[in-house]
């Protein structure tokens, strides 16, 4: 859709999108609970039903090509659709967002036409959940130091190794996997990317239970897993390019969402008695932090609308969101009082813990400094790309991986 200087085309798009969504979805109310990165939620049926409602119009993936079920919109137009969509009720889509926001767009950049036709429709509909198999126990934040090994075997590959912190691997149908096919070249050059069927023989998934009762993260072990060469994404050795693309989409996705709504903040403020001066001061600080983070996110959104790729602005937004949610959750817990300490299986039936909105956020919030790129990585990005500080020493960058 072409836009003009007075924004008439964008306003027309906004109005038509709102009308279409009004016909199929209820509007979001002031008391709507917002999920924070999937905390306390594994409701897949509601997410799939919701994505099914959006499928005919392509609203869930407005920037994807029409041929793959999107709307074929440019950055500014897609942002209009996303903004309108946030006005309507939606389930917690976190289990699907790795596919929708990270891996789907990466497939559009790097996969061939056959792969796109096979994978994208089922990502868009929520039929297939994808996980991101990057991190490894021994690599830490040095992602390029991964050791999972891929060996060519005719028209397929054999992959062995382990991954960790793999979100939703225990019920994902597919994973975007990085493995080293050539240790004789520098570490960034010897990596190849694959799509791996998570039901393939040789894959073992072990959930890691978090302190809020969630088991979203996993260890994944691969023992001679056979992957067809037709599931290789990009050429051998181009895995790092695929990785950088996916991580850029990840920073953009995390920078674009704060994980908390203004309605939640206002409800919390309304629950504070006038006599609680210290708590009300803390709440006011959190509201100021929220607005600053929101406005900074809008600046990053404007950069994307201008055609710029996700940059250091999103790293800054992620850091600010982390610094907002942790004390905000603590304040919410103080308002709940003794009720906030109740945790467990209230009916004694082996059911998931019955946790409240603020308790779930409080128990989840420490993970924000790790997931989606650690705070330390985000600080390095800002230091090098914004402040112009010297880069971190990388003495092994040009050495063969086998000599590192």
C-alpha cells in the first residue's frame, strides 16, 4: 500500500483493520491480564484458535508476503496493523512467538522457496511450534563457540551435541539448529543452520523447572540425529549469517514489547491506599520508567519504519524493560501482602501451581536478564555501537576453531 504525506492511506488501513477485527474479536478491557513472556501459561489451544481467527486476513503476520499468508505490508503499514491488534483480546501467544517473530522472518530471508512453502503456513497458523536451538552448556554468551557437530552423510547430516535454555522444546515440532560442520576454519565460518524435526530419533528433551513452577526452558541432547540436506537452511558455512538475522529479529521483538501494560500499572496504583506514601512514590517511579521505556521503543519502531534494521535501540529498550519489571513485580507482591506468599497445589491434585498475576511476574522476572541475550551482551552492544568504546578482546576470532 502506497502512503502519502498526510497519512490518509495509513488511516484508511487503520480503519479497515479495526473494522475487520471488530467483527471477529472482543476488545481488550481495562482489567485484562497481560502475560509476561509466557509466565505461568502453556495454553496452546487458545493460541491456535486465535491465530486461526486471524488467518484469513493475514493479521498475525502483516509484513509476510501474501503468498505465505501475510498482508505484504511495509514497515509503517505493518506497525499500524499491530497497533490496532493490541486493542483486542488475545491469549498468551508466547509459545508461538519464536516461530512468528524470529524464525518465520528468518526463513523468509534465508530459506529456499520449497522450505518456505513447507514451513511458513504451519508457523502462521500455530499448527507447528518452533524452538531456537542456539545456546550450549559450554559456550555461554560466546554463541559462535558452539560444539554441536554436523557430519555430512550422503544426502543427509548426522548431528550430535547438546543445547540448553531451549524454550518450548518439549512440545515444539521443529527447531532452528546451529551445528559446526568444519572445525578447521575460524569459529564463525564453520557453522551451518538446519531445521530439525523434534520427533526425530536421537533427540532427548529434558525440561528445566523454574522457581515459578514453569518448565519452559529445556536441555536438548542430540545423538547422531539424521537431518535431510533438504532441511539445511542456507549453504554450509552460512550458519552465522542465519544466526545474526534471527538475533536481529529477536532484539526487535523483545524491544517492541514491555511485557507489562499501562492498565496493569494503573490497577496497581489504584490498589495503593493514600496513606502508603512510600509505595505510591515507588509506583510513580515505575510509571515514569514505563513511559520512558515506551517512548524509547517508539523511537526504535520509527527507525524500523524508516527501513533501518533492528539496532542498539532495541538493546536499550530491553535493558530498561528488565529494570522496570523487576521492581514493579516486587511492588505488586507487597500490595498482595501475605496472599502473595501462597504457592503450590491448592487442591492437592498434582496440578500446576496456582499463582497470582504479580507473583508469577515476580518469580519470572530474574530470568529477563538472561533470556533473549544477557544484560551483559546488551551492555556490550550499547558500549560499542552507541558510545564507541573499544570492542571486547576476541583473540580467537581468526584462529581455526580446532586451535581455540
